[in-house]
C-alpha cells in the first residue's frame, strides 16, 4: 500500500552498503521507522530529505505483516541547515528529537506534538534562543504526551505555590517546605516566578510564546526540575543532554 505523510526526521543510521534506517515523527501517524533503499546513492529520490531535523513529505510503501515501512522518496518542506551549523542550536535540537524518540509511542497520532516540534525547529533554525526554545518544547511536549508535572499545588497538603516549593521528580510535582521530608539529596527549588513562567509557557498561544522573557535564574530552576522529571520518565539521562551541557552555559 502506498501513502505519503508530512514528517520531521528525528534519527537515522546507515544500513548495509547504501540503505538508511530512518526514524521520523509524522503528522498523521506519530513516530515511525522505515528503510530507505539506496538512500546514500540516490540523490534524485532523497537528496538531503532524510537529514536530521528536516521537515519533509515522505512517500511510503507498506506490506501487511512487514515491521518496517519502506521510504520510497522524500520531498523537502523545510531544511534546517543552520541548526547543524551552530553548536548551541545543534545541542538544543538534538535534545528535542531524542526526547521524541524516547517517549513518543510508536504509531500513535499526535498532531499537536508534531506541529510543536516542526514550529520550534523552524524558530531554532531562524536563530531564536536555543535554551529558551528547548525549555518551551519540554514544557509543552511532555504535557501533550501525558507527563505534565503538577507545580501549582503541594502534592501532599494541596497548598498553593505562593512560596518557594521543592520539585520531587519521583512523583512529578512539588512539595511545600512543611511537607518535605529530607532524603539527603540536593533539593530542586522552584520559585513562584519559575512556576508562573511554566504555566504561561504551557498555555500561551505558540505564536506568541517567544514574547516571554524569563530571567536566567528561572531558566536554571526549570532546567534542574526538567532534568529530574525527564530522568524519571525515560529511566535514564538523555545522551544529547551531556552534549548540551558541554556547549551551552545553563
């Protein structure tokens, strides 16, 4: 059966002498994997249309009971060469696509998540602040996939976050100082300003979200909280996170 889908390339690896195994996040069908036969030799059918971060229209062929889709060709919708040409942008983009690879369910349609990824990669390519865009992506993508942390109220007593709270990664939410039982681990403090920014970033129209101007301290607080939150969701640290921290001052 032949079909086509709009997709963002989120990973690829060489297969055999000329093929590529490609992971892509599509508008119609979510995360999928496919084999592009002779992709490393056929510029006419693929060109640069299977490069990481590329927004493309993929032409697919599927057989019943066949695990991997065959990618017949790729038409580029938007090419993001400037991401790959800048270390800060490359690092932030790499975390975005690794997060999609790790937690997006196979074959589950999520148009909002696709449009979020495509739009923020476009902004990243255009030169918007990489760390800011990464934070927006984490906030909104995790929420769209059902992993939204509970930051507005204490998980234990239900009091509002009108004072500094402590993020508890294992439970995906915050505890107030009165309910916190020390475990000996470093505490991840979240100020009312950081929590307020989180909810603004979550609810604001995506076209307007770049108007938000968080302080450096708010960005650091949310970085620590989301590093812990992602660790508990994925079960490991993202490989690209180490690259990010080696090139971007957080």
